[in-house]
């Protein structure tokens, strides 16, 4: 009786605490979402009214953050610092510190900025540029050395980075050749407005007027056709002609090649070589047979990382192992060391009879749990196998992970469909975790039915692995019958779903694909009509049963349309049967 009495008292006490933390007449989650909406609307008065109702709520820290953010210009620095200290090293502290540093940077309050910036754990690019601005204001000339790599990596810089780039010009670290190189890279990246802005950094004799710059980028063929022969005496016009060729190549490499052949005798080697590399690049993406020949016309002109990778692919299609080898050898070391290009360089060495060097490269990536690691295993006659399954997380390991604020808040935010914030909190919570902790986090997410976060955590392990968490198979009571009804391998269906949606039932892509199997609206309608699903409407596409029925039916249709070839059918499911057939 005493035991039962104590249990009853404990239960009542828990109920009292739970009820006392909930506002009368509204669930805490609803009040939190109302607070979020008030913050988005800039309604400070409403936010202040709601805030006391959420005392003790798991996501209360977000309400405190919004309250500070709405009046950050006038906030007392001591209040901001108090918040940062209370939530030290958390994602929300990083977020507020970043917001505050942006304000200090815009105001050029460098003393306050410098005092707070070192506490930032993962500076975003604009804040890193403010830090460089501050160092320049103090007369620190070494900041220019650190700024130099930004010249060719920031193709569309945040506002804070422009003074840093301009400092490189003022100090003559960057000259006209470097400016043209930057403009070429921006054209490659299709950052045309940014490229036109960069033209202002050129010497006056090489700076085109705004109308000309716009014509080169937007009416390339018409501009090039009207360019008189005498114009090629000026570097500006030769460079602009090469840029115009690159724009024409995006829509028609053959036409671009014809235009370049017409004017190439008027261009200098660097201008001509870069223009041919652009034609080769666009042709390689279209699998055109002339791609490698056009690349050869480019000579030894330096290639960007993107273009050099496409040159290797063109060489592979042509079985030109010498071109594969020389192109990979000229790549930056960080790119060349990736498993993809390590493997293909090994193949190129083997084709040239350099077996020892090839095997050395294969050994670097063999055993890695990825496609090229598996291929390297095959080259070395090693078996490919799934790593031993790690021991399941213990109760103590699970408890420690559950104490991480980012893990708890991430799951709470995802439950409220605040996906962007939830994923950021979750990823922040995973920082620095060892394999055992990552597996525990994956299990926590799996038990919460947040499958994409479970996969994200399990994917990060380095030495201990659990492939049942990396390659989950949820919704089995629905997926397996749907696969069987279409005579499909359910592992194939699961693999496609994992890649398409990471098992997020309401996932929606930027192009409008929806649900577990990421069906495009037109595809969903077409398949529904073909299988006689008369009551289908677009609102049902996220219903799990309907999504699986339509998705597996579509898999069967494309499989039959492509000679029952699952690799082609997988490509067709994502990119369309026409592309796979081509």
C-alpha cells in the first residue's frame, strides 16, 4: 500500500508539473509557432505577450533569441553576452553571435567585433570577410595573403567581401590578367551579373561600357557577328569575344566552334585556348564525339576544376588513357586525391603499363565504403564486404546523446515541421561526436521516426559502422507488398526511396517532386491514369499508400520500357526515360 501511495503521489506530481508548464487553453507547440510567426512579422508586442507562457518549454531559447533579434540594434551588449554565456557552444548561441557580429561589421565597430569574433566556432563567409576588413583597418598587411584565395573562389561574393577583394586590387596583388581570369570563371559559373561587376576592376582601357558587357553575356551571337576586324587589336574586345564564344557554346557547341574558327587567328593563345576549353566542356556534357578534339585545341590553358573533370570524362568516352592521365595529374591535389580521380588515374597508369603505380593508387582507396573503393578492391582481387556490424548503443550511450541540446532541439523542431532549423540544430549537435555517439544519435532519430537524420548520423562513422542504420527500411508493411505487386526487388525500391527522399513522407523538391518516391505532378497523373486510379488528385500524392502505389508502378513501367535494365530504369526514374534511352 505504501508503494502504491508513493507511486500515486509521483504520478500526480508529474501531472502537476506538466500542466503548470502549459498555458491554459493552448498547447505549448501551438504557442511556440505563434511566437515564431510574431517574430517573422516583427510583432514585438505579441512576442512579448507569448514569451512568459513558454517558460520551461524545450524550445524556449528560440523565443529568447527572437526577442533579442527584433531589437538587436538597441540591445544592451551585456544582455547579449549573458545569453551567449548561458547557451555557450550551442547552435542558437552561434546564430545570435553571428547576427551580432554582422551588425558590428556593418557599423565598422571593429574593437567590439574583434573581441567577439574568436568565440565564433564556424564563421560564415561574410563574417570571415568582416574579420579581414578589421585586420586591414588595423594595418595588418598579412590579411591580403589570406584574402588571395578568395579571388578565384568567391564567384558571387557577399557584400562584406567586396572591400576585401578591392583591397587586393588597391595593393596591386591582383592585376588585369587576374581580373580577366576571375571574369572567365564567373562566366563558367553562369554568374553573369557578378562578372559584369568584376569588369569594373579592369584598367580603364580594358573596361567595356555597361551596354557592351550586357550584349556579350545576353546577345552573344549578335554582338560577335557585328564585331569589326579592327576591334581585335584591343585586348578588351579579344577577351569579350572569347566570353561570347563561351556563351554560344552553352546552347550550340558546333556553332561556337564555327565562330571560333572564324576569329581564332585574331586571338592570342590564352584567349583562344580558354574559348576552346569552353566548347570542349559544353560538348563533353552532351557526350559529343568532338569534345576531346576541341579540348586538344585548348592546348595547355589552365582549366577550372569543373572543366578539368569533364575533360577526363570526355577522354574516358574516347578511351584516350593518355589524356585521362595528363588531365588528372594537372588537377589540384585536393581534387585529384578524391576516390573518383584516384581510381581513374590508376586505370590510366595500368593502361600505360605502369602496374606498380596503379596498384599503389588502388590501395589508397581500397576498402572504402563507396563505389570507387569497391572498384579498387576488384582491381586488387580483394573481396568487397559489408563491415562488421557495430554493437548496439548501450542505455548509457543513448542517455548521454539525449542530453545534447542540439539533438533534443533538432528533433523538437522537426516535429513542428521547422525542417531547416531542425536539420541545422541536429547537425550542430553531431559536431565532434565519436562513432559510438553517432550510432547512438542515429538510433535516437530512428526511434523518433526521423529517418533522414538517422541516416545522416550513421553515415558519419569512421571505424564502427551499422549498415542497418545507414540503409534503413521503414514502412515495411507498406513498401514490401507494393514492391511485390509490381514484381520488383524491394531492396531496389528502398534504395531508390533512400536516394530520392531519405524517407521523408512529405518531402518536396525544388522542381515539385513530392513524397517518399518523389513523384513529379505530371508523372503522378500519368501513372494514375495508366493504372486506372480513378479517384486520384494531386492532394493524394503525399499519402504513403498512394505514393508507393504510383512510384512502384512507375518503376515497373520504366523498367519494361528500358529492356528490364535496372541501372537504366533507376536513371530514368530520376531524369526521365528519354535521357536514359539517349
